C-alpha cells in the first residue's frame, strides 16, 4: 500500500508543478504583450503630436 501512496503523492506533485509553471508562463507572456502594447500606444501618441 505505501507504493500507491507514493505514486499518488508524486502525481499530485507533478500536477501542481505543471499548473504552477503554466500560470507563470501565462503571466510572463501577458506582461510582455502588455509592455509591447503600451510602447506601441506611446509611439502612436508621439507621431500624432508631430
């Protein structure tokens, strides 16, 4: 029976790690895209002033 518990805990750990990495990846991509959008908006405002 202990090997079943070890297998279950290992699976739970891997799922938790995968979800954590996925959320981190999505957060990173969103941050990068938001930065690009803000920069593009700044460039558009600068070009309208001229």
